[in-house]
């Protein structure tokens, strides 16, 4: 666990979308969720970690997960 401080930011978002083809028989549903945590670890240095998951069902189904870490230093 990690306790958030004034130097931390946590963002959560989620979306959903449903698409139906013209003939009404084909339907696609897409769900997506993202979490981003950013922290200032030094005076001019920030670290960020983001995680995303997407799932689609319908004509072309898939599941996708991604994890990204970033270190930003200002000189």
C-alpha cells in the first residue's frame, strides 16, 4: 500500500461504447479503464505509472492490458 501525499496524483477513468451495424444484427461493445499515479520524488523529478485495460466483444473480440512507467527529470 502507498499513502498519497500532496506530491502524489491519482487519476481513474473508464469508458464504455456500444456500436450496432446498419442491419441491426452485429453489435460491438468496448470497455476501457485507466489508472495513472504520478509522484514528485525529488525537486525536479517525477515518476508516473499508468495501467490500462480494454475489452471488446462482438465482430472482433479482444482483451488488452498495458503498464507504462515514466521517469521525468527537468534540468
